């Protein structure tokens, strides 16, 4: 009976450490993906022209048609 609990304790300890290791690896993977996503967003923002930004603002309804046309003339 004593050896059963000894084996169970050893297996439980091994499973515990494997779960800890898997959790740490997942955390590292998640953090790595976060950095890649923010880098992609920065690259996308850097490639946008002022006209593209103006068009998006007009499409969202942030600007009236007159404001949009005046700003577009200023940028061209």
C-alpha cells in the first residue's frame, strides 16, 4: 500500500512539473505573438498615406463632405 502512494506521488509530481513547463512555454509563445502583432500594426500605419487616413475618417463619418473636400484639396 505504501509503494502505491509513493508511485502516485512521483507521477503527480512529474505531471505537475510538465504542466508548469507547458504553461511557461505557452506564455512565452503568447508574448512573442503579441510583439509580432504590434509590429504589424506599426508597419501598416507607416504605409498609410494622409489621403488614406482622410478617406477613412470621411467613411467613418468624422468629417462632413465640405471638410473632406477642403482637406483633400490641401493635401493634393
